[in-house]
């Protein structure tokens, strides 16, 4: 059959063609994003020099990307702060679903308006064929910062001027320029109170803003990629069931089952939990700093829980010195060449 005679081709040629806008109106796009479920949104150009590190990656994901749409979704604060980590983890996962759903809806609307658009995962899944290298398609934090949605605090999470760090981020790529782009904030909402430094049980956050991502991923991500590999290695190395049960507690196995069955659970995220920054967050801290520390920081510090650390690491030394009531467990990172 001649292609021109195909019913699809005839239907398409019969309908009135509407050219898609060469430049997307920023106000229209903002309203679209808020209506889709985002709590805040801003835009950055792919040519923004602050985002040079992302360019080749987004060009591979969506050839011809011209604009980043940066989305913010709020998390419920007291859920993130709770010592019951099942509550905090549910909050992370649910907020991840909300932001992915919003991004999916916006991408569909852009497609319907004649644009090419793509929404990389806000969190997981990521590109595990590249693990342990850069597994993320686009780094949401620098995009949000360049678009003016916040600034990274000492704990290296983005702090939104109003919502504080109780947010998740996502980025949509689109093949058209937008009529106006955001600009970085002229101040940092971080108060430099160092509560995040005090809260991290493995000392991953240093006072000067240096971040020990290995310490964080070995403990906080115990039931994610590397920690799972270490758990599987322990199964392989055990001589029999009794030996395995002597190496891994019932609670640890149940927790791993829960992570594999539902969604992987973070062990801490205490840096976000204690952060008082942001116009809608700061009041209880401003009114009574000691009371805030007692209410939010102390219960996390006092919680009895296992801390996962690498052998001979700074994290091990820190955890044993600062948190003697929290047992440390020396583990393997699950990454070849790094114990
Ligand atoms: C990789 C990653 C991590 C890594 C590294 C963190 C990091 N600082 O980069 C680990 C596993 C440790 C991690 C932990 C957490 N993360 Co995380 N993470 C990401 C991810 C996938 C990319 C981060 C990124 O842009 N890194 C590159 C640059 C921009 O980050 P950077 O801080 O400037 O630089 C550091 C890293 O590059 C690191 N580094 C250097 N080389 C390498 C190599 C590898 C392989 C890795 C992993 C890291 C690494 O060291 C640098 C110096 O600190 C994003 C999702 C995404 N697609 O963007 C979420 C994201 C940054 N994470 C987020 C969250 C919430 C967390 C946790 C709170 C998780 C939790 N629930 O417990 C903790 C907080 C730890 C902390 N204080 O930063 C949110 C942050 C939201 C916000 N308000 O900013 C994001 C944006 C996810 C989302 N959709 O909202 N995360
Ligand atoms: S806890 Fe304090 S020092 Fe840490 S990021 Fe928040 S405001 Fe900044």
C-alpha cells in the first residue's frame, strides 16, 4: 500500500495542523506545573554555564533539550522527623510518587502541545548499568539552584526559602526555550546552625560543608545497592543457616525483606529531619532553640539502632565515639575495590 493511502496518514493529513509554540510561555508553563501537583517550579536554560556538567547527559537522554523544568514537592515535616523510620520512609516514597506523577502529567501536556519532553525519575530507578558511577540521568539539585528554587545548605540538600529542606526535586527536559528563566537566590536559607552535623550518626556532614558520601551511603543506604550486595555476599560466605543467622540478625533480615518487597528504606536522613531553615519551618526554632533541639534532635540521637560503617573508617571512629549506645557493625561497601 502507498503510505499516503494508509488510514493513519489520511487522518493526520485531513486534520488542521497547529504549529507548536517556538517559545513556551513561562506563565502558562508555571500554571500547568502547579495544577499538576508541584508546590513550586522554575526554569533554567540548557545553556546556563552553571549546568555545564549536565549538558552531555541530558543531550543523550533527550537530544535537542533546550530547557530544564525544575519541580519542587513538599514533604510533611513531622513525618520526616519521626524516630519511627517507617513513617519517614513512607513520606519519602509517597512524595517521590507525587513528584513523579506531577512530572508525568506535565510531560504529557507538553507532548499534547506539540513539544518533545522527558521526565527522568525523581529518585529511583536509576541507570544501574553505570553503577558505581553516575547512575542519575540529571542532577536535580544544581538545576533547582540555577533556577532559583533554593540553595544547598551545609548538608548539601537544597533548602527552599519557604519550605526549607522538606522537599523532593524533579527535572523535566523539554526541546523548546521558555520565555523567562529563573536566577539563583541572592542569599542562602541555611542558618549554619550545624544541627545537621550533630544529627548525622556516622559523621558524614562536616562543619565546613564537606560531605562524606561513602559514609552516608554505607549506613543510610544499607538496604540499597552496595548494602544489598554485601548482604548477598554474607549469604554466599556463610557455611550453613546457623552461621548465616549468627552473622545477620532476624531484624536485619526482616528489614531487608521489607526493603525488597515494598521500597528500599533509608536508615537515617536525620540531616533533613533536624534542619530548621525556611520561612515556614523556622518558627519553633526561633521561639525556643533548646526546646527545638530537645524535641527534634535529641530523640534521633538517643535512638538505639545499628550504625553501618566501613572498617578503619572515619565514620567508624566517629560513630563509636559520639554514639556509644548505638552498636556499630563493620560491613563491606558492596563495591569492588572499596571495602
Ligand atoms: C547521588 C545521590 C545521593 C548520594 C550522594 C549525595 C550527594 N550529596 O550527591 C547519597 C547516596 C549519599 C545520597 C543521600 C541522600 N539523598 Co540523594 N541523591 C542523589 C542523586 C541521585 C544525585 C545527587 C547529585 O546531584 N550529585 C552530584 C552533585 C550535584 O552533588 P553534590 O552534593 O554537589 O556533590 C557531591 C556528590 O557529587 C558526591 N560524589 C562525588 N563523586 C561521587 C560519585 C558517586 C558514585 C556518588 C554516589 C556521589 C559522588 O560528593 C560530592 C561532594 O559532597 C539525587 C537525585 C538526582 N537525580 O538528582 C538525590 C537527591 C540529591 N537526594 C536527595 C535526598 C533527599 C537524599 C537523602 C536525604 C536520602 C534519604 N532519604 O536519606 C540523603 C541525604 C544525604 C546528604 N546530606 O546529601 C534529594 C535531595 C532533595 C533536596 N532537598 O535537595 C535528591 C535531589 C532526590 C530528589 N528527587 O529529591 N544521595
Ligand atoms: S541544619 Fe542548620 S546548618 Fe544544616 S543545612 Fe539546615 S540550617 Fe544549614
